[in-house]
């Protein structure tokens, strides 16, 4: 097992050194949520079939974007649409 030994560094210094890396990770995660995904990817994400996706799109629960002759969905909007409502 690999171990990293830190000698002569305080906990605060370690936190300061890791902060930029954690911010970069959060930025990458938020960027991936803003990505456009295909119909197939939406179906896999929600565990539904294309017919169910079409019904949700037609009813207005999900919004699709046409680019050329292809259909995409905003990953963020899809996740928001299925997020449970906290009462």
C-alpha cells in the first residue's frame, strides 16, 4: 500500500495546498453537468426507454434541443427535472 508521509507541514498548510485542487474538481463537475447529452444517454441516465423519453419531452417535462438533425438534452435540466421536491 502506498503511503505519503508529511513531515513539517501543518494541517492548515495542507488544506491551503489542496484547496485549488478541490476547486478544480468542483469546476469540472459543474461543467460536466452543463454538457449536452444524447437521447440514448438520457435514457441510460434515467433508466427509461426512448418512448418514455419522447412522452416526457412532448409533455414539457424535459426540454430537447435540435442541432442539425440530432436531438440533445441539457444534463443539468434533466437532473433538475427528476430531482425530488423537498417538502
